[in-house]
C-alpha cells in the first residue's frame, strides 16, 4: 500500500510540476509578446522627426518670430532630407489635409484669417494638432494663439508645390 501511496503523491507532484511549467511557459510567452510589441515601434516619418526637433528648438528660443521659426526648422530639414524640396512637398501634403476641410476653410474665413497661413503653423505644431483642429475646430483648439498664426512663415516654399499639384491635375 505504501508504494501506491507514494506513486499517487508522485503523480500529483509530477502533474503539479507540469502544470506549473506550462503556466511558466505561458507567462514567458506573454512576456515575450509584450516585449516584441514594445520593441516594434511605429516608424516615424522623417517629416515628423524634423518638425519635432524644429519645434523643440523653437520653443527654447527667447524671441519668437516667423523668421526664427523657419530658421529653427531649416538645419533639421537639410540634415534629414537629401532633397529639401521633398520635405516641403510632404509639408504641403499635410497642409492639404486641413485645406481640404470645408469646415476648416469656413472657420478661418469667419475668423478673418488666411487658411493657408494658419495651416502652415498647425502642421508645424504636429500631427496631433492637425487632428485636434480637424475634429474640434480652429477657434476651440488655438484660442488666443490664433493671432500668432496670421502671417506665413513658409508659404513661398510650400506654394511652389501647390502650384505644381494644380498644374499636374489640370493636364
């Protein structure tokens, strides 16, 4: 009888060990999945990298003007883009997201501001700001800062790409 008693205990211990090792394996797999998910970051486009760096540099400036804003951006553009025109083309594409919105255009007109100029500044503020403005409106998001975005700081550079897009689509 003792032998069967031990074998019963042995089976129980073996079952517990197998169960425990399976739980450990499952927990390890879950941990590995989490690590893989956190390591697989979404690739950030060069445009947003440049804008993030330029915006941080601009925010650190004591004097803020449109000329300084552009000056803060330009070194990062030339460092990240072999073809600077490609950056401005991508920048213009982001502006078009705002300018394609009838709600955005109408609200800018009601506020008596140039939609192109405001769009330039919103793109500089980043993709989160673009989405907030599209979802909640210019006045609600920018509030009193809107007065800072009345004048253009890049229009000559982005206007070229707008004209090219218009001429291509007309052909």
